[in-house]
C-alpha cells in the first residue's frame, strides 16, 4: 500500500496497536525508521490527534463503521484533504502530496 510512496516517506510514528505488529518487515521494505509513541501520551502524536479531530467532525466518536459507506468515507477524506491548513502555510494537503509524489 505504501510502496509507491517509498521515496516520500521518511519515518512512521505509531502507537502500540496490532496494525503495525510486523513493523520490521515494513521498515525493511520501505527503508525507513519506525517510532513508537508511549501509551496515553497523545502529545507525542500531535498530527494524528489533530487529524482524528478533523475526522470526528464528520464521524462522531463511538460511531459504528459498519453503517458508514465507502462513498461516505471517500467524501470525508476528500473534504479533509481539500482543506487548507495553517501548518502547511494555508496550502491543501492533497496538493502538497501530489507535488511530492509526482
């Protein structure tokens, strides 16, 4: 999934969830370094926490994802990535992403 973006990804910071249990394989395949945040230390994952807040504007906490369609998720994804961000000098994440990978 991330292999096409290998040259753009430098590090990955994650929590201790099972989704990255095979981090060694990913680390080698993408030639990058993994960092693990400490449990209950959300400030170590500031970008992720901010992004979760943006997602929560569309999908409230404790929502059952069984009832959210792929089309709805794509719509929310587009809205979030099409929103200018102060941290990006008021540029849109999707524009910067495509500049970086093309």
